[in-house]
C-alpha cells in the first residue's frame, strides 16, 4: 500500500539526484519515508537518498519496494509547475503507479525490482577530513577543473587549513583554494584523492547552489558528499570511488 | 524452469572443464596483471566456457565485474560511459579494502562490434584497452575478426573445442545432482552430437532429461538438434541429389531468405541442368520470383512459403534424374555492382545539365556514348571532355576506349587547354561565372551569346573586347563541333 502527495519541486529534486547515476532504481516505500539507494553500472558512484514523511503533504506506506524508470518519472514530474502537488498511488494488483497532477493523470508501468541491479554492500568508511562548503563553491571548482582536465583532485592542506580543488590538464592547471573563512566548517585531516570529473560534474548538477555540502575525504579513498533538500526533510549522500592513479 | 547452463556455470576457474591450458594461462594473466597491465583476448568457439571462465576468474580473485554484452548497443558513447568509467576508477566497495577496488571489465563478443549499429564502437574498444587502469577481458569467437590495432594491444588465450571425453563427466555430474537416471551411452551420444560445444550439450541434456528425470538413448535420438544447412550443400540437394520433398525440407534449414536462395539457385542452375530441364527449372524460378514480387507488393511474408516451394521443390522436380560430380557453384550477383567511375560521370553530366542523376544516366549518357564512340569524332570528344571536365577514366568510360591509350590522354589534355582558354577569356568580364555556364548561351545560338555578353559587358566597359573574344572563342568551338558532330551537335545542345 502506498499513497502520497508531495510537491513537484521536492519530487524533482529527489529524482534529479538519483538520475545522474542510474536510469532505473528501486524505491523503498518505508513507513517513515522514501529511500533510494543506487550504484551506477560501472560500480563507481553511489547515491543514497532519504525523503522523510515530513516532506510530504500526506504519506501512507507499509514497506514495499517498487522499481521505476527514472527518465519516465522525471518526464512526468516535469509536467507539473513547481507549486503543484503530485499525487502518487500504487495499484498493488496491476503493479502500476498512478500519478495525478492537477487533472493530468498518468499510469506508470513499474519495473520488477528484482531485475534492477543489486547494490553492493558499502563498507562504513571512516574518513579523516570533513569539509562543509557551499554548493556554489564546489560548482566553481568543478566548472574550472572541467576546462582543463577530465579528472579532479580534492585535497585538504592541514597546515594552512585550506580546501583545494585542483585539476591538471595537458597544458593548463587549475587550483581553487578555499580558506577557512569561506568554508562553513573544516575538520582538517590527511586527505588527497583523485576523481573522475564525469561523475562529479553530474553529481554537482543535482546539488543546489545554496545547499551546505559536507565533503568527507581521505587519502585515495572514496569521497562522500552530503546535502539536504526539501527544507531539510530530505537528504542525499553521494559516494564516489577514486580514480586509479596510474604511474 | 532454470537453465542448467546457468545453474551449473562454474563459479571458480578450477571447475572449468576441457581447457586446462587456457584456464591456467588466464589465471597467470590475472595474477601478473599488475606487472604487464595488458588486456587479454579470450577466443574460441561458442559454448566452450569463455564467458564462464572470465566470471569464474573474477570471483576467484575477489574482483567485481562490469560486463558489456552484445545485446547492449555498443556505440563509442556507451562503451565510454560504462566500460570506460569502470576501467579508470576504483570500485566503491573495493576502494576501502585490500583488493584496491579492482574490477574486471568483460566485453563479450568483442569481435561482433558492428560499424553501423555500434557506431565508433570498434575504435572505442581499442582506446579503452590502451588506456585502462583495470583488467579487461575481451571475449571473441574469431580472433582475426578483431582489428589489428586491438589484437596488438592485447594478450591472447585460445579456448579450444571441448572434447567429448571432457563433456561426458560434466553431464554425468549434472545428472547426479539433478537426480536424473541415465544411460552412460546416452551421455556419450549427447557429447558426440555436440562435439566441442559444452553449453549446447548441457542444453540438450536438459531438454532430454528434465521432464521425467530419466535419460535413455531414445531420448537422445529424439532430441536431435536442428542444424542449419550451408547454402552449397543446399544447392547440391536441389540441383542434383534430393527429391522435391527432401529439397523443400533442406530449404527450411538454410539460413537465407527466399530472395537470396532464388538468386543462388538461378545463378547456379545452368551449371548443372541443361535443355528441357533447365527450361523447367527456370519456369519454377520465375514462379518463385513472382511470389517474391507479391511479398514485396503486399508485405505479406506468408507468401514466402510459395517462393520456397517453387525454388526448392519445384526446381528439384524439374530434374529428370539425380546428378553427381562436383560443381563449382558461384555467388550470385546480389546487387548491380556499383561503379565509382560511372557514378562520377553521371554526376557531372547531371550537374551541368540540371537533371537528376537517373535522367542523366538513362537519357543523356547513351547519346553521349553513341556520339563519341571510340573517341570519334575527336573534336566532339574533346569538347565533351572539356564541357564536363572529364578525366581520363571518365572519357574512357563514355567512349569505350582504353583509359591509358594515348588517344584518350591527348583528348583530355586538349580538353584541359580548351577549358583554360575559355576560362581566361571569360575571367575578365564574368569574374564569378564558370566557363561552362557562360558557354551555355553561346552554344545554343551565337547571337544570344553576344547579346548576353554585351549586357554583362556594359557593366565593365574595358572588358568588352575580351568578351567579344570570348564569345568568338565559344562560337568557334561550337562551329567546329557542329561540323564534326552533324546530328550529334543538335543532340548535345538539347541537354546543355
């Protein structure tokens, strides 16, 4: 049983965060809210999203799992104006999701959740450095890095307590240094890892500019990016494996 | 119903049967990967365990896998997005533990990446292999179907066909685990019938034994697998050996459409039959063709059966007796051979005549060819070559004279001179107008040409003299042409 009403913008923000990594995903309809966890086909990036009951106008669910085609669902959500409310209701018998937006109703065929890629177990990582930064700063660094290279280095300088976003191209280099005064918070530690810009660019697209992004970083370890959306009622964690540094 | 080939897919390399050497080589490759960092091509016939070996290897080494299948579209973009990303990044789960986030990229059917459907896929794979930071296994049936660049960038391991004696123990083991009673002979028969192909042996076993959990020799004989028939044995069957009914059955087993089969039979019938027989055979082929025409017109593919009836049973019935011996069957000409020179000639003619290429080919080219046959008269040929800017091969194509002959070469040289003169003469007043175009008017009637050139010339007084010269030159050429060409000249102007 699943029946919910949610604002279109909240739904869109949630879907955007997931669709940067996968085309289809499993949505867990827990009693205390929606949860999505998905790993991209190359096993490199993961998204973990939770949308609390409080983010919904109304919400009833009893713990089922549905599989959806994200592109379709995004298209439908795109039909709504941002103030509109989206009504979602699961028809258990036909396994279809009925979606109503201001007189428009859409019946979405669901995907068998078993046919969707199983997410691997992700070990708990204890990452030494934690940086809290505005989405805009991150966006600036990523955009600049993209001009010169296809990978990006995230680094914390423990001595000067600065966060660096660097990229080395064939001919040109970029380095964005963010000092403590421009960071919301910094917990310095040994942290220096290289990542694919392909992924970070996509993830960055989903991160709102005014969001506070918590970056957890280690040395040649995956990075974790947390941020909240839907006025704090939803939160997203991206996790990205480092690039292999070939000598 | 679960597929036994999946259920009993080996989960570790040591369970791979029948290819011990290749198996060890694969393990060796994986264990030394850190040193050489090269991809490996695993190739061999279908069903010998290549894909199983790759997955088993990954599980032995504790690596994760990313697989790119032939069922996915494999354009450069897709390969870059999935395999490319996987090959350059550590894995999430592995990044934190001792495997260092290694994962095996498996590209199945790597020899089957097709130019068009998988646009750019082939070069993307080569790039992937060269730049990867993760081990890659490319799986192929035919090693030499892969590009040389790709082969050179990889190590290679061949998986040989699995011998019947290696297949039998596998089947026996499955029978025991599935609680199937079996005759040893039946297992032997299955293994023999699928010589080399372990996977289809397991499939046959499942087909024969799953229902009643018993396997007897009778089951095996029933479960004879359909094998497709080559087109050459089929031709032998239809044109020489088999009765109409047998020939029809054979036709069903050939992996070609009735369209192609009709062409094959039509091409080769005269090599075997003659006289009355051949006439009857062609009558049936004509019937088959008629049905194919109906298929095309109505899109009712059900009619294909009547085409097949005619081309196989009909042609077989046309024979008086069976025939022996060996015949060198030849491949039918499926499409009219496209000729680059002809196309280029037609294109140039069509362009300057302002007609479609089809019209130029059908209605203009024959006249040109007749008028300049074997480069006679020469002046007309030169004029034609100059007008259309033909090169040696084009002139030779139109006139039927040899391309390398002095005659053709001198014609092209003269034509070139003629063009240059015309060009120079015109360049004064007609700046942007090519010689051919301005000659248009002049060709039809000198008078018109004069008027035209004069009109143009008023814009640039000082060029008048040049114009007149040009007009005169044009006119002069045409006069020559007219003298030589007689009726031909009239024809030529028609399409200019």
